[in-house]
């Protein structure tokens, strides 16, 4: 009898191991997604306009300006129309005094992170990192609401990395759990057949 139990192959606890792997994968998926999204949000510098704001841009390259139509700055909640009309923006290097060209955003990038939702409105390129001044005001004598702009670099790439990284964790854990179950089933089935042949 003892010999037959040994021949049964891997124990049923391997099924529990597969379940544990799946649960751990789901937990890691959620944690990775939450931390990555929080980090992306922290990399976006928020400014309230109309007015002038100082920006410290740490790297050369392409940046995007987003209109955060749903936002929180400090303890104040901002909720405005997604369509932004009549707001004119300019960006000037504090080092050289040169005006940086702002172009309509090439990609209609949007995001929603907790209490923050935004849409891209401008792209710009800088050659050197440093201090810049962002000015925004409504054209002419037009009055408009206070709105939140957010400035960031590599936003779309960060989103893709987050999504594919999270999916990699999720499907990787599912694949590993399925592999454990399948291998366990095959080995137990073979062991049972060997035992049945031996005691036939």
C-alpha cells in the first residue's frame, strides 16, 4: 500500500501551489499597476492658470502639456470642460530668454488616474535642461475659469511600459499556474498507470 502511494506521483498540494501562484500574480499585478500609475502622476508637473509658472525641466527632449480637466492641486478640486477655448500659452527659457515653440499635440493622448484626468494640448522640444517660464492667459479681454495644466516627458512611453509590464506579470502568473497544474496531472496520471500495471 505504501509503495502504491509513492507511485502516485506529485501530491495534490501542487494544485494549491498553482492557486497560490495565481493569487500572488494578481496581487503583484495590482501593486505594480498602482505604483507605476502613481509614479507617472508624480512625474507630471501641475500648474494653475491663467498666470505665470516656473518649470524646472530636468532633461532635454520632447515634452507634452496636458489640460487636466479633472484635477486636484493642494486641497482644491478643479473640474472644467475638456474643451479648452481661448487660452493662449507661451514658454520662455529663463537662461537664454528664447521662446520655445509650442505645437498642437501630435497625438491625442488622454489619461485618467484616480481624481486626475487630462488630455494633451501642446508638444514642445528643448535642447537644454533648466528653468523655464510658462505663461497662459485668455485671448483679448476674455475671462475664463482657472484650469490645471500638467507638463511631463515620455508620458506615452511610461503608459505603454506600465500596461505591458502589468499584463506580463498577470499572464506570466496564469501561465505558470496552468503549467504546474498540467505537469502535476500528467505525472500523477503516469504514476497511477504504473501502479495499476504493477498491481494488476
